C-alpha cells in the first residue's frame, strides 16, 4: 500500500451509535488531479469527471457511517458485513385494483380484498407490515404514475398526464380540445434512481419502464431491462408468463450480488402483470378453473386473470424468501403497490366506482403495503397518501437529504411506526389528480383534502363532492348540501393547476352537437355518405341496442350483481381503443364501439343505480332501447 494512502487513514466515530470506523481512501481518488493529467501535463476532462464521480460515491458511503439513519437502522460495527444503509425493494404491479389481492386493504371493508384471487404471500407481507387504506396512484394511467413516483412531482407538474401520442386531435363529437402532453421522462428530472445512486447505492430497475427516452440507465439505474413497454411483457411463454419469472430472477441475482459485496441496494421490480393480455402458468389456470366450479367469486370470476394474479404473488414470495435467506430483513424495506386501478374489461373494482382511465376511486385508489425495520406490523394507516410521497419518504429512510426543492410529495416516515399520527401536507401541495383527456370518462381533475374529494368535469364546468369516510363508492354528491366546501375545494384545485401551469382543455371550435363519434371506418372517405361508414355505424347502434336489452333482462333490484357485471363489460367495449387510421377492423364477431357515442347512456345508468332510483332506471332503459331501435345511420345521434 502506498505511504500516501496510509497517511490518509482516518478513524471516525458515528455520533449516534458511537461505533468507530477506519477508512483508507482509494489512492486514485487521493491523487485525483495527478492521475487525470496527460503526458503534456494538461487535465483530461473526461478522466477527471469519471474519477470525481467515484470520489463522490465514496463520500456518500462515508456520510452513512458518520451520520447514521434516523429511522431505526443503526450503522453496523466495523466487523459486521451489513451495508452502511438500508436496502429498498419496490415492487409495482400493473393495473391491479385496490381489491385485487386477498389482503384486505381496509380494516372494516371486506370488499377491499378479492373474493376469488388468492395472494398468500402478499397477505403475509401485509400481516408483517403496514397497509395504507387510503393510498392513491398519482394518475389513472401507467406512464403518468411511473414518472410521478420517480420524481416526487405530480403528473400535472411534469406535463405527463396521459399515455401514447402527445397530441390528440379533437373529434367533432368532442366539446373540448385536450392539452398536449409528454410521453417521455426528461433527463432534467432528478429521479429516485439518481438520488440513491449518488448516495452510493447499487440501483436496478427490472420490468416495465414505459417512459420513453433511453430507458432507466439514463435516469440513475445501474442495471435495467432497457426502454421496455407493455409489449415486452407479452412473452407467450407458459413457463414465464408476463416475464414474471424473468423479472424476479434478475432481481434475486441483483440482491445476491450486492449482499455479497456488502453494497446497499435500491431495487425496483416493476412488473408487467396484471396488465392485459392475460397470461398465466397453465397449472395455475387449471387450479382456478377447478375453483370456479367449486367456489366462484361474485365480483371476481375470471380463472385466467386470477391465475395471473397468483403468479405475480408467487414472485413476491420469492423476494420475501430471499430477504430471509440473505439475513437482511433487519435492514431491508419492501414496498408493494399498483400503478392505478384495474381496467374494467379484466377485473372489477367494486365497491369502488369505475376504474382505470378515470379519477373515480376505482381508477386511482390502489393497494399499498410497506414492511421493514421500525414499520408497524399488521396495522392499517387511514391517512391519505399518494405515489409522489414516495420520493421524499424513501430518501428519508435511506438518510438522503439532498432533495429537489419543488417536490409535491411529503415524507411519510412519521406514520410508519404505528400507522397513527399525522403528517403535514402544505395547503399549496394538496393531493391532486389531473386527467384532462377523453377516454373512459370526459376530461376531469380531482382533489382530496381530509375525507372530502371533489371532482371537476370540464365539458359542463360542473363539480361533484363526496365524503369518502362514509361514501367510498362515491354515490352521494354533496355539492347541493355543502356548496361552500365544494367551492373551497374547487378553488384550491384550480389554484394548484394554475400554479404548476398544468395543461387544460379548451373549447373545440370544430364541435358538432349532431356529430357521431368516429368508429372503425376512418381516414379519407369515412364521412356519412360512405357506405362502409354507414354500415359500421348501423352495426354499432344495433350492437349497443342488444346490449341494453341484455341489461333490461338482467335488471333485478334484489340481485344487482349480474347487472353490474354486464354494465362493466359493456363499458369496456365502448372504451376500446379505435383501430388504426384508414382501416375497418372486426374483432371476432364484435365491432369495436366508439369511445364517446354511447357513454352518456351508460353514465346515466350509473347515476340511477348509484342513487338507488330503481324505477327511473328501468324506465330509462326502456326509453333508450326504443330510441336506438328507431335510429337510422344518417340521423343525428339519439339524445
């Protein structure tokens, strides 16, 4: 060893634990300038930058030893093999609803767990950890939530409020033009990966990225699967459905490698499951098909979707087992959550209203479980929390203090010990959701403050107010009985969106109140005079009429479940994505329905059933069926 390095040896004491540490700085870092000189005696910029990065990483590790962690993890003595900071494992499910596991998410609501899907390992995680009963995804779609979690900012701040193309042309049937949005996470944004990487952690992101650009490794992740999207999870491999096994194995190897090195790690396993298309291990499907005949669920009935859910649960179990095997449970946190609610074409979010693509509770309330040292076991937390709170929270657990100044999230660590207590959420950073786009619903935004939630719909400039403590299904609009509360929350929502310069919808100058939403025939020649377009419209009208007749047959106030399930199935057909431009497409014997033409009918049915007006619902069904029977392709749409 060089004498300069020996001279630089330092012994320091952790003021919190009084453990002593002896460090020998790397001679290359001690001779930083000298090593980066070229033969001419000039500084080599690239070499200097690389060496400086290594020195910064060393200093970050040194800071863990000297400062220690403030939340339950004392730094280990010098003869221990424990790393200097806690490990963090973040498991994210895709499209899993609040009730999408067999772990009950609310202590007094049996409907907050599935009546069919079995997830014993997630249940075990919940029993040994803390469940957040009022936990929210930042957005109702994939990419906005992922970007928000990574940055600690709201989708509205990031301008990432939807998925797909950043500019969506307004149809003549749409009253509003929706704002442009980005589908790529900017490298200017500081991410969780960069925060942990700069603190000396090994970082990895395995699974779905779906944030464009150059993938996770351009955003602070040492290891990743690259710039992946939904298509990468469609493996068609019965031994590795949805790449669940592959993602898990890469994560397990990463854990083993870094424990062997004594290196703290931040690991993200962001799965493709349970997003469609449905894939599952054949044996798991077979088990659920047998269960369907023996003990079918009322809300959840699909054997293949249940099998995919349990395959994901098996992955969670493997991670939990590895934590025990590696003896790192006392300094490792495991976080489990979903990126938004379930799509109604695959699962049901009842008793919550609606699902993916909306800001109703079914679209944004998600399972959220945290386990680790100092975290309450088997407890529930009733404080509303949201995905962008995770940036400051995880950084706090790791002792990372260098945070961006414009975070929207708050540190939740005061809640972890018991699930009780309070955290201060500044009034200028409320829990806000922003989805100013057409999809399963019309453009809208929402805000939650305390137990109250206010939704604002931009087409009619109308709002709805709900008290979620007594009405989690959002059935009783309080705007008429509590107008002052509604006005206060609306102003708070508008002030926030204005402050972050959120994109807002504007009037569509091409709006035609008599226009029929475009369907399968698109592009040149797809107007009303085109025989193909007329035939397509007529087929869709007849199909929807038949669907309403089915609902009429199923309607029974004493047993609403078959009606509700059929209604959700029809909504999933109406919400399907339109086919490629210039082509007409038929899926099996079903024509894809336009996304806006029939929605007002379904919205009205939702209104009648959620308000308990049974006689009005039956009469409305009969009225609409007759109107659709009389409708001709060239007519204005039935009102």
